[in-house]
């Protein structure tokens, strides 16, 4: 941290930006194993919110790692730094009055707790996309599990690295055997109560 910086307070506040946009800004944090459906759900939820004229933006794990976090590995300390940076970006998005949907494995409870501290508990909605490892491996959309089982990928969450499930998420969506439309409906119903 730089000792030679001073926070500048600007005239327009988050509250004023929210008023202009006509809705509150929240961070919807989708966490779960790779292949659980986090990005798919975030995309579908954003589409529905956008149809209502709400200001939204998605931060996605793979996309972020191709840009601002391309210097980070999947070692535990880099995973933590990845999530810390995302929290800071999310905080800026919230200050801009934008509903931010973040889809990240984010395997460690301590890192998700840090996100909540950075953006504020009132702005943070943790959504646990609870999908069994068996189902995630069956889907294996990106072929990561196959590579991990073959030893080609190290630190693969759920295989050679842990995933710490949220003990008290604001919302849990169990996707095994549930139609994606149902999961989206559940999330939207929950979020709509917060946006009013």
C-alpha cells in the first residue's frame, strides 16, 4: 500500500448514482465448483435484469484471468490475490451504481469473507451454486476435470485443491437435477426483493 496517497472524496455519491439509475447496486457473488453453472446462471440472470432496464455487469473468472489477473497462477496465494482484486473492482462497480454479478470458483471461505469486508455486508449477496463434483465432472464443459485426473492440471479445485462450501450463503441453488430455468427463477425472485 502506498503511504503517499490520500483518498479523494467526490461530490457525486453512490446513493445519488443509485437514485439516477432507479435501483440499488449489489454484488451478486456466484461461488461453486468449476462446471457448476455459475457463469451460465449469472449470464441468464443478467439478461433478465437487463430486460427490466437495470444497470448490470458480469465479472467472470476466465475473462478476468485473460486480462487484469493474467499474471496470477492457481496456487493458493494467487487464488486469494485474484479474489482480492475482483473485490476491489466490484467495489468500484458498486460505487458506480451497477448491479455486479461475479462468477468465481472462489474456493476459500476467508477470501469470500474478505470480498464481503471490501464491498460491505449490505452490498454483498453470496449465491452458492451447489453442484456435486460428480455432476460437474459429468458436464466437464471445459475439459478441466479430465486434464486434472490425468495429472495435466495442478491445484484443480475439487480434485487436488479444496473447495470450502459457504456455511451460510444468502442463497443456495442446488443444480443437480434442477432445470436451469428454475435456478434462474429462484435467484431472480430473491434479488427482486432486495432491489425494491
